[in-house]
C-alpha cells in the first residue's frame, strides 16, 4: 500500500470507528458487536503503525492515552466560565423567579436540568476537530487537560461543524466506576476517593493520560462558550444542536412555564435521584431565551438568568460505640466504626468504614464519640465529624494494632501505602475471605455456599483452602447445625456443578491481585487453558489487549509460587475444569442473531441464571441493558415479568420466552 492509499483507508476507518463509538458511548445503541469494533480498531492501529506520519491526535487510536506530560499548560477562557448562585429552599427559587420577572417585564420559560456532580470542563473544536479541553480553574484561567479528556469516549474527536465552537459540560465518574475504583484502591492499600466528584477531578488531573483512560469517566454537555457563528435563539435549541452534533447531553431536562412547575421538577428529582447511575447534587434552572439571558446579564460572579438548587446533604447524628478491625482477602486491615443504627438517605446505617488510622487521627475520632454521619455521594456511609461538645471525657482514643487481629503476625505498612497489611499467607481471616470470594456469584457461583455457610465450615475446620470445598464429606456436613439431608445434597450438587465452570470463573475466584472478573474473562478467552496461562511470560501477557503491565506482573508472580501450582494440580485431580468453555474468539460468529442487538432480560429465569444468559448473549455480540426503551431490540421475559414486559409491548419490542432464548443459543 502506498501513502495515498493508506491515507484514504485510514480516513475511512476513522470515520467508521467514530460512528461506532458515538453509537456505543453516546446513544447507548451499538450497531455492531464489540469484536467488530475491535477488528476495525486493530486494522487502524496496524495501518498507523505502518505509516506513523499519518497519526493525528484526533485518531480514535489515541483514546487509550498517550505519553505522560510534565505539567498542565494554562488556558485563558475567552468567555469566562462562571459558577451559579445557589438556592437552598423553595423560597429561594420563588425569589429568583421574582427577580427574573422584574428584570424582564415579560413572560419567561425556564429550562430545568440535572446538576451533575463532577467538574466543569470546556471543549474547543476547530475545523470540526477537538483541539483543546480545559478545566474551569478560577473561571478565567484553567488548565489544559486535553490529553486526559481525549480518553473520555463520549467526547467526539470530530464533529460535523466547521466553524469554531467551544462547548461546556460536566465530566463525571459514574457510580459503578467509582465503587469499583475505590474497592480496587482499598485492596491495594491506597486511600480511597471520598466521592465520585473527587475521583473524577483526581483522574483528570493526572499527568499520565493512561490513568485517566482507565477510570471510565463520562461527560454531559450543557452549554456553549465561545461560538461566533451561533445563531440559535434559545438554550433548549442549543441543547438539541449539541445532541445533533454528536455530543452527549443529559436527556432529563424539561421546559417549565412557571416556578411552581420548576419546584415540582425539583421535588420529583429529590425522589428519583437514587435511581440514577451517576451523582447529581441539585437542579440547575436557566432562562430559556438567549435574548432574555442577555437582558438579565451577570452579577460579578454569576449569571442572573440561572440558579442552582442544591439538594440538602442528608446527615444524621449517632453514637460510635466501637471500632472493629477486619482483615480482607489481601491482608489489608481496615477499621470500621460500629454505630448505633440511624436512618440516612433511605437506609439504616450501622457501620462506616474509617479506612485507616491517618483518617481517624485527622478527624480525631474516639470510641464513645457522638458523630455526624452522611452517605458520601449518597452511597457510602461516612463519619463527617465528631461533636466535640458532646464529649464526657470517657471517650477512648483508638490505635491500630501492631499485630494482625486474626493471626497475630506482625502488620506491615508497605511503601507508599496508607494501609496496614498482614502478610502471613496462612492468616485465617485472609483464607476465609478468599473462600468467600471463591464461591461468590461472579466467581465459582456455588449456590447455597454463601458467606454464612463458609464461616460455619471454616469454624468447624471443614474447609481452610479452596481445594477443601471439593473434598467435603456428606456425613460430616450432616453433623452441622441447620444442615438437613436436603440442604446438604443440594450443596454438594452445586459444588459438583461448579467443577464444570469455564476457566474465567476459576481465574477470578483464585483472587489474583488486579485480576477482576473482566480481566479474568479476557485471559481465559486468550489462553483458553490454565496451563497455557501459567506458562505465559510477561511479554506474552502484555501483548494481550487490555492487560497492562501491572496486571501481567501480578499474574506472573502468582503462577511462580509453588503452592499455587500445587493447588491447581490438586484442583485438576479433584475434577475441576480448567479450560475456557465459552465461545472462542476465533469461533465468534459475525452473523449471530444477537450481534449488535440491545437485549433486556426480565422476570424469573429457570433455564439459566441471569448472569449466564447475559454472558452468553454478550459473547455472541449482543448487548444486555437494564431497562426497556425505544433502543431495545428484544426482551427475554421469564416467569412473572412485570413492568418491563408492559413497556416492551407498548413500544412494540420483540418478546421471547426463555425457551426461545435457549433454542437460539443452542443453535
Ligand atoms: S450551567 C453560567 N448546567 O455546576 C452557567 N452547570 O455552579 C454555567 N453544573 O460550575 C453552569 N450541571 O460545574 C450548568 N446542567 C448544568 C450543570 C452545571 C453541573 C456545575 C458546573 C458549574 C456549577 C455551577
């Protein structure tokens, strides 16, 4: 291929990949299965490797994050990025409405939007290309974080509009990514982020864009900055235009004619807020017409035509009566506050992680204190502060032990970690947590073997190591409390069934550091047998897409341990399958009837578990989502299907029963 041909080919591939990307990340409606996307991406990477002079920053290959940078450059905002005045009550909203109406002396329409709890960013496009992304900074001068923003897949790298345009919005971290990130941080003994907003901000302020690329950030665009050619007369039309240009806008906005309607919208979201998959901290109310916005103008700090209603952060006061220590699967010792039960944001809270000793010192938390608690980002209970005026003098300071509370061996603080760790590989607490993980749903998924039963078996000395699960004896089990013939037989059957699990479940269950469920699947698909995986060296592992150096290193170290190899040989001897039984990469059918389809599962399933059905559909190129919408292609309805079924009927979505799914999968 010559340069000209490569140029044309690259252009075409980029356009196609940009389209796929938009369908997947913005519209949530992919038209092709993931492997088709991967295939095209591979072609583009290969071509760009052959013709490196054709690589441009707006190529879809550049989303994974390029080289680290030394510092962020400063960016001057041509149109200042202002913040908004706040309203904390209905009265504040009515006062705002009165000021607006007095200022305009005519009727007004408002647009209400969700106030996304992330950080404000500005994106500049020139000749249809994303050229610069910046933080708000002090409103006039921000920082150039283009390299990091480019990794957010819902940000288009190209748009179909040649005139220069600066758009603004909120970058954020979805709740699921936040929880996963913090879980990983705690596992590694690192300090978790206090809330999704800090996590998003922390990720975008990394000098190494590869880190941001892994953080699963997202964005909603809600406004326009500098835009010479802009002619649209209202904010609502601008939102529509942004959407048409390929930007991700939040769908939950509404036009309101009166402040009562606005208040109604606010109250609805106070209720519905927990259903969202991202954090919001209020509602933003904007005057719709641009000429009216201009007439109202600005105060020194904020526009007169908009206001942010802030939801009250629900807090509660309770007593901290003890601090408990727990040893996790990887040996990290975590202190947890035991609280007198108290209701916050919808649920009863009795425990709150205190993370580590530094945090306890910082907040000066003592046993017996009266404390204020809240749910950080409305998810995780957190001790906000101590009510010092309630102290009686009886409170006790807390110190982390120097020995493991479970096995007594000395705790260590690894370099650059805030956490204390027990490094005894035979520590019973770690073994027990490891077993609980091994049998859990995303791992070996052994029915009837939950946390309680593992604890019981562990206490009774029937299991210590993973292999012991497969050596359980019926007679011994029958001796245990609350274990009748039927439950013992069911348990043994479930254990037996689990022996046939595909490799990825075993891999995830083994608890190799940094190997989550998704990575386990990638490894299983790639290596197909545990023997091939345990022979792989660093180079072979890092050659696998999605396997980074840290993970590869951890896998190599893991399989270098003699006791690990003994365990695997023992599991094989006990009859466990150690091969991948899913659809092999090479066998994936492009013409599968599920390819590119968006599918929803509902009702009680009998022939499969939900997870199984989901995995099968996904390996065949389908996408499984949680709710029925116009984008849904197919609903699989098990027994007693409820509202999703009704919705699918209403939208004329194709509906199958479980048997039809089974037949299709068997084919
Ligand atoms: S409009 C001049 N709309 O809230 C108006 N802001 O203090 C600029 N935010 O800095 C903001 N969601 O970071 C607007 N739908 C939304 C928003 C939103 C979140 C943030 C933004 C801004 C702060 C307001």
